């Protein structure tokens, strides 16, 4: 069981992790401690406090491992400490948690996995598919590739369409499809901004009707809806979401076990299974496809929608769901030959550009090894 948060002992451990003075045993202890989601949130605030402390000379003076306890005493006297306490509001315990902080995964590998063969990630093959923008007749008007796999802005593409396309009947629809490993951002005709993540599809009219603004989504998108008296409606295969002007995240994949909506600000009305439910900021509503049950829970909406800014956050995913998420996020093929229990649940944050750190962290957390074969990432039991 993960140890209690907010104790002098845990703070000393965190200080040693941050100043790279932790022993192998302490690193392993930390990897267990952070499996509790409350501890992960606490560490993020502790790390922020460590980095922004105004008394930099004091921190340097007590940066040695034998003085970590003295530095922690200083931290605990700091007014910033109260901010840390107030920030720890999560209550979520996971069977497994991904550790992606300050090179911890590298430390663990260096200290405990020296016998594992070094893997050359330059041999990994990435998806070469392009983002596609199509008119209603299927004509491909633009094909994009993003070698750096960063956010591609499609506003110029939409605005550069021929004039007759932009003033066409509202019955004329366009679509955007994003392949594995790509994301796009675009501006709709009403000024609504849409972020579309990997393996997603958005169908939208070239010009909205006067009485409604309606789009169709398969996959995941983040909407910043332009305020208007005309309702904005997102249709998915099993729900529709209606707003007047707000920011929210919708995920509805054909292969998913559920569909969900995360509200960042404002309010939305979700219609599913013959029911209507209004949710509020920092709430997530999910439709579980097998049970047809609608559930609402509190979440950190800003954190859960960080993918649009280049950071993928997973929360409570099975190992299979995690692998699918990472394969889509990085645009690589991942073959899972391991026997990780289906009851395990994983949390983690993944930087857009560092797949190697992500895979190392997964291997540590799940107790598996990996290799690259024919450009594919293969996961196996130890």
C-alpha cells in the first residue's frame, strides 16, 4: 500500500529524488509511493515548489543528499506549503502507475536493468499517412504530413478554399481525417476552434444553418465553441452534445468501451439512451456501451485535456487501452506479447516527443521488457 502523503519522511524522499541523490532502494520506494494518484498530484506541487523557490541559494546550499532533511524542513516552513496541501484533492488509488518524472525511468533502468539489451529507437517505424481534408464529393483538396509530429494548423487550409466552396449550400459537407500520430487544429465558419487528435474524423458543413450548428465526430476532439444563440451540436454514434458556447472534450471511438464528454467551462447538455444530462465544469459524463449506463464524476478537466497541448494523460486505463492510446499518440505499431493482468489500471503523462521515456516507464511499471522488430515495438514478459 502506498505510504501516506504529506509526511516529513515522504518529503525527504521527494527531495532526494529531485536532487538526484536517491539510492536504488529509495527510487524503488518512490515508484511504489507514486502509484497513489493523490501522491502523484502532491509530487507535482512539491516539484513546482522546489523549482520556483525564491531562496535559490538556500536550495543549492542544501542540495547534497545528507542535507535533504534540512531542505525539507525549510520547505515545510514555507508559505508555499499551504498551497501544496490545498492542491491535493484527488482520491484515486491505482494498481499500477506510470512514472515519467525527472528521468526516474532512466535511473531505474541504469540501476536495475543493466542486463537488458539496449534498444535503438531509431529503428522504430512511424506512420507515414497524411491528414486528409475532403469535400463532400470525396475530392481530396489537401494532404498534409507533419514530420515533427507537432500540431498542424489547418486554419489557412479552410480559409484558402475556393470562394464558391465557402459560400456553398449548407448541405455541402467537408471532412477532416487524422491518421495515427497526427493532430490538427482548425477554425469552423462560425469561429469555433476544433482540435482533432489521432485516428479521428470530423464532418462539418461549409456553412452552418441559421437554426443550428451541427458536426459529426468519430474519435476525439476538443471544442472551443464560439458563443451564439444558435446551438452547437456534436453528434457521435451513441450521444449528442448541445452547447451555446463553451469548451469541452468529446471522445467516441468505434473500438472504445465507452463514450465520454469532459467539460472545461460553461455547461453542456448530453443526450444519450433517451436521457438528457447537464454537466458542469470539471465533470466527465460517460456512456458505458455494454451496460448502457450513464455516469458522471469529477475530474481535473485541464489535466485530462492536455493532449491538445502535446501531453497525453491517461487515467485508469487497462494495459490494452494504454497500448492502443500510445500507438495512436506516437504513430507506431505496438505488439503486446506480455501477460499483464487485465485488472491492472494505469495512470501516466506522456510527452509528445519522447516515446523512449514513455516505453521505459511502462516497462518498469508493468514489469515487462521491450524490443523493436521490423520497425514495430514488441512488449514481452520479463
